[in-house]
C-alpha cells in the first residue's frame, strides 16, 4: 500500500527547514494470492494456473458423477451423454464472448476508419 500524507509544500528549497525531513520506506512482502490478483506474474504462470483449475473442475465433476453412478438405486442408470452436456455448458459462454466482442470490434473498426482517412 502506498500512501502520501498531507505535508506542507515548501516553494523555496533553500528556506530554513525545507530539507529537514526523514524519508521512510516500508517494504512488505505480498502473499501469493495478492500477487496473483495484482497480475504480478508472467503470462505462463496464469496459463498454468487456469489449466490446473480447469483440470480440477473436470476431476471433481468426474468424481461427482462416479459417486452418483455407483450409489444410485436405479437398476439401469442412464448413460453419460457427453455431447449434450458439452453443448449445454459450452455454447452459452461462446455466445457471450462473441456478443461481448461486437461493440469492441465496432469501435476498432471506427477508429481504424477515422485514423486511416
């Protein structure tokens, strides 16, 4: 955290008392989570982090499915339908991404037209 207290600003550096101060700097290490939130790491760290998070989500989903598959009371439990599950969970984020890119692309196109006239 960086802070600057309100001090009297002396216009004349040669005035008596203008240089009577002590500069104090405090360094404090940030936690790994703070560094992650401040984007202080390299892009590769974030790529690996998000890949690990994605793999953990897949693993927990598989464990959840296997647990319910093993302990179901149905004699013929339904099969896992990956294609319908993938379409159900993957299509809305892709649609949202495309819809979010439309205004951004329009602005880039307008700026390109404006600057290249």
